[in-house]
C-alpha cells in the first residue's frame, strides 16, 4: 500500500511512503489496516499507522471497482481470481440480507 501526500498550502510536490508489512482485519463493522514502524515523510520519526474503513466506504471502493473499463477487465480479474470464494460469499451475504 502506498500513501501519497501533497502540501495543501505550500505544495512542494508529492511525498510518499510504502506500507510493506500491512495487516488487515475486520473489527465489528470496520476494516482495519495496520502497519508499524513507518518512517515519516520528512523527519526521522517513525509511526504506527491505523487506517479504518467502515462498510459504506468499502462499498464505495467496490462501486469504483465495478466501473472498471471493460477493455481492461483482465487486470482486475487477475487481481481477484485467488479470492473468488470470498467474493462469492460476500455477494451471497448481500443477496440474503
């Protein structure tokens, strides 16, 4: 996962960090993404990151994926082919609710 930021008032171009030891879990109705000991964009400080996505935000990500251009469907298919069982389980839970 890559996080990119730009200055809102003094834009000196983009700065980015890579999250490489990302752990993802489900806590209540929130997807939690964690990584630790990440070097700051500018200083020598290190931080632990915790990113929380509620189900509505995840639904917006799925909606965005659903609008993926049809002529590039092989790219998204390759990315998700190892998780078809989980995707089908997700679809089934949506249909049954």
